[in-house]
C-alpha cells in the first residue's frame, strides 16, 4: 500500500460490518476490477475469531492477487494468522509497537489518530505506515466523538511524508474537499458498497474524482 504520486489520492476500501464471505467475494472482485484501489480492510463487528479468519481466508486472495493490500482491523494476531499484509489499530486496540513487533518490519501498520495532531506525530515518529484522521462526515458505521477539519490533512501533508487516510461518511459527492486538502487515501465503506449504481460504479466514480 503506497502512493507514489503524492498529487493523486487513492481509494482504501473497508468491508461492510456484516457479510457472508463467499457471497461477498464476487462483489469485492468486481469492485477491485473496476479501477484503482490501494487497500481493503477487513472490519467485521460482533463476530468471533473463527468468522474473521474465515472471511480473511476467502477475501485476502482476491485483493492480493490484484496487488491490493489486505489489512486486518484491530487484531495483529489474526492478521499474522491469516497472512494479511498488515493491520489497522485504533487508540483502544493493540499498540503500534506491539503490532509492529508481532508482524515485523515489512507489514503495513496504520494508526487511528482521530482529530489529534499529537497522536499523529507520535504515530509517525514511531514508524506508522499511515495515520488516519476522522470522522470527517456523519457515519452510521461507527460511533465517533471526533470531527476534524479538512485543514488537518493539509497540515499533515506539508509537515511529513507519512501518508494520511481520511475516514468517516465519505461519498463520491462529499469527497472533493478532502482530496483537495491533501488526503493520500480515502477510506470508504457505505459510499462504495451502498452506491446506487453498485460498488464497481462507485470505484470508477471515486477514481474520476481523484483525476480532477
């Protein structure tokens, strides 16, 4: 997961909070085949470890065969067990240091930083592969008490070379200010999976936005 062209934003998909892996696999494949996607994060809620591992075993090869990074949410241990490319940790999850120690130097480790410049600088200094800011817009997927201004993306992109991810209620319609502000990646859930014309069309539409 990288962004070699610092002037171009890329898409970072997050799976729906509930899914049946085999049924969802075709949807994921169609979305990834529709246009550029940097990463897919597996984020399932209210399911046991076996269900998460099964989903990873079904979905990770679909992403990885297309050179799309497959990232586990919250759980470095399950990321290691299922051969994911990395993990995304929140402030209440495993620490960056623990995740890096478990997964090794080549894994992707991203860190949620909400609206905090301090947390972002701390994560960047420790070696995080990206920092995530949000939620920029209202979202039904996850409760949040943090609503950063897009300016934080500009500040970050000017202060450091560590990529930044914008997250939270992002859609094709509301994403332009985040792209303009300097987001390296847009993390999207319902804005793709619930797009009126389907996920593949959403991927195409987002990439058209990124082209300017």
